[in-house]
């Protein structure tokens, strides 16, 4: 029996160069796992890194990027996931050491599959995607630490990015006063449409040489950028507050002191979405279809196809992408 052929976007590493192209593949080219007929994927920072020579993300070549995907199970006899079941998959090794979502088909271990929650379709799920899942984890961890709307405003850094936009929408939907930080001068209207109450410039938060403790301004924060900005945010969080950190686009070093932690009892919460245990992953997605669904989700979305995905991959690495870019693999 002939194996189905399909269209895929690949990144092929040859020495110090990477060739990106839309090619025809066969399901025989895919690793073991449950065959999923992909409908949508999305563009993430990690996907951009997987397609450049020094990105240090791709573990195989050629690689189909796309660290998240949504579609339907294309095989019968899969326990718990009958043929036609709408599913989501992201994280783990997808789009890194095994082919990902920038293709019409993918194979995923059954233990990595998430049932599509009520309240979402494939396009909406990928508008949320890894970024929105990370934002949801951040908000849930802050609330576990005691954050509540009545405690005061919450800062979101890198607010026009995927995680940041989702965090603004989730927090606003849960009744928080959201302060959005961005370096994009024309982004105020966009961020207010997601529910931001006020805007802070990135420049204000990126200055070096500040005091270990500054005036307390925020009850908590979702930090998507790291580096000096994260250090400055920590110095301005109110007593007993917390910062959920998931990003590194502003750098991997953290030039801070112990002062926020021992004088204001501030907590720094590390957020990882790649290795989240599957039961936790499925539960968070159930909430993303309901109480955690970001406000203004449609305002975040830009649509591309496999044939037009290269410009967004470059733009996200250069910090020029706003919101979420979903990839319609059949477009």
C-alpha cells in the first residue's frame, strides 16, 4: 500500500547554512507515533531558531519545524483517541528532534496528545499554542502564590509577543489591572484591545545601574524577556509578590541582588512549558478553553501558510512580530 504524500516546510542544515523549503514528504519519513492530520501550527521564537545556522535548536536535518500543532487523529485503534479525535500537541521533542507541525501530517507519541478542549477549534488552539499555554502556566503559578485582582496591578513584559499578548488577555479576562510593557511605540491600541489598563515603555525597565530596591509598584509580574528587565522588575514588586519568568530575549544573565527576596519576600517562579507532565498539560488546556481563554484572542491572530511562513520566522527573531501567527498548513 502506498504511503500518503504531503506538503511540509523543512529546514535542512548543511555546514554553516540552512536551506528552507516547502517539499513533498511521505508518512514513511515520519517517526513512530500516532499519525495526526495537522490543520494548524504557529510561529514561535524556537521555530525561528530552528531555521537559522546558529539557532542551536534543531537536532535533526532535515527538520520540519513547528513546536506545536492541532488537527485530528488519522489512524484507528488508538486507545483513548479514536480516529477523527481533535487533538493538540506541543513541547517535548516536537519540532526539535522529531518533525513538527509545519506539515500536513505529523506523528506524535500517544502520551503527548492533548484532547481538544471544549470552547476551542484548531485555529484558536494554535492562536493560543505554546505561547498561550506558557502564559496560562505563569498566571496559575502566580495565583498559587497568592496573586488576586484586589492585590493590585500586574505587569507583563514583552507584552506584544506571543506569551505577553496571551498573558495580557488572560489576566484581563480574570479581572486584573494589567500594566503592559513594550518597546513598540505604536502598540498601545493593540494592547488596550487585549485588556491592558496602562502601558510602560521597555526603556523605562531596561536601564542599568538602578538601586537593589525601587519603589514598589506591582503586585506581581509575568516576565517574558529576562535579563536586566527582569532584574529591574524584581526590584519594583510589592511585598509578598511574585514574578513568573519564562523568557530570555533580553539576555540570560540576571544582574540582581538578594534584596527583593529577603526584604520584600518576593518570589521568582520559573516557568517551563516543554516538559510539563501530560496530566497537568491536559488540565491547563481544559481551562484554556474556558476560564483561562485569553480576552481579545482574535485581535492577536495573523494567518500565514507554509508558502508564506518564512518572513514571520525571521520577524520573530528580530522582535518585529506582534501577537500570534498561526500557520494554516492546507492554505
